[in-house]
């Protein structure tokens, strides 16, 4: 059996740009579609139970950030979203090899950022409607969920890669000690 790492590990599968951008568009479109349906069915502030009182659809307009951060900061968040979109696109294209998990995380985050950016540019606020009252969580939307899941996947990738690097380093040190001793 060979000790060459390229022969012992499966090659990194790359998410093709066409599939990456289809995922981005699906997230952004799904976000916009759900917001449109809810906005046509509910009036601002209206709340309807989905799973009893634990989970509701509640139409809200958010001119600020998450958890009420900068309540009148729509322009600031437009700028932040534009920078985030640019950074994600550049990062995706600059990385020659990117695991599927990481590419999927980037696609979710980018699609979510675009979904909320469209709202901010069209309306001056973000349409929120998912209300998890059981945990007293702020009202959110599909884009927020995609961004959060993308960030969690990136964190998972980071933890996994640190563990793999640490294991590889221990294996390398053990092999060096075996050769020396």
C-alpha cells in the first residue's frame, strides 16, 4: 500500500460553476417566492399558526439587521450585502479546489445574501415571516436560513479540516520518530 497522500485519499470533487450558480439562484428564487406568497396572503403584523403557537407565519418588515441591530440601517446593510456577495463570488472562483460541502455552503450563503439584498433594493426593508415562537426567536425568512446553514457548514468544514490536519501531523511525526528510533 502506498503512503502517497494523493493515492490514499479520494480526490476532491469540485462543484462546477454552472451547478454552483443554479444552487445560488434556487435559493434566491425560493426566498423571493416564499416572501411573495406570504406578502400576498398576510397583512403586516398578521400572524397565523402553523404548528400551534410554537411556529407561526408572521409578516414583518425589517429595515435593520438580525435581532433589531441598527433598525434604520437599510443602506448600511445594502453595502454589507454587496461586499458579502462580492467576497463569496471571488472566494469561490479563486479557490482551485473546493470540497462539495464548502461549495454548497458558499452557494447557500450567496443565495441568501442575494435574496435579502433584492428586498432591500426593491422595498427598503427585508420581508420576514418565519416565527419560531417556541424559542422566542426573531422572525426570519428563507434567505436568513440559507445564510445560517451555509455558515454552519463552513464551520463544520473548518473543524473537520483542522482535525484532519492535526491527524496528518501526528502521523507524520510518528513516522519520523519510527525512522529515527
